[in-house]
């Protein structure tokens, strides 16, 4: 029996991206500032990784660490980052936007999904701090986001397995 596992590695720099490909990963999530939960890497890093890797490259779209509530300027930056990623041949983008009440900002999420097309989209661990994970999941699905990255609303996946 063959398995259909796809290994994805979170890569925080060009060296870890190259190592992930050499180690058998089929996709990376390229981020910067992991100590802040991940932010958008520099365009120079994205460009070089895209040039050097044959595997799929997804890029974190997050203008800053801290919470997942973004003002209009930050949202504009996210839109521009997605367009730049598309221009550089990135395979997918990873993002998450919430409202202050802990619900998914469906209007902005839908717009980012549309803007990203035909790149793939993943809603990241902003999901893990939503006020109602079951409603949040339905909202994410309704926005036509393709994937969800979660630890089950816990710090680690094993801790969140019950969700």
C-alpha cells in the first residue's frame, strides 16, 4: 500500500528551505520571524527561494506579529504582498484575519482568496485563537480557503488533537 503523505516544512530562511527540499519535503511554508509566530519574508528571500527550489513554495502573508486584527493600512500591505508573490511565481499564500471579537473576517478573507487566485490559499493558526472554532471553520470554508493550518486551538498539535 502506498501512502499519499505530503511533507511540508516551515522554513524560516533560505538555508532551511534548501535543507527541506534535500530532506524530501514536497512543499515549504516560507516565513520570517518565527519567534513572533511568523511574518512575511523579504521579497529578495522569496525570489531566491523560488529560483532555487523545485518544490512548492507557500509564503506567509502577515505584516507583523502579535494579534490577527489588521487595520486598513496593514490589510493593504497584505494585498500588495499577495500580488508580489503571484508575480514571483509562488505556489500559495498563508494568511489569517480575525475581527476583534475573535471571529473570522470573512469579507477580507474572501477578497484575499480572490486576489490570490490561482495560487493556493491556507488559513493559518489565527484559527487557533478564534472564539468559536466550529463557526470559524464554516466561515473559512465559505470563503473558499483551500487548507487550514491548526494545532486544535492549543500550543501544539498533540495537545489539540481532541478538537
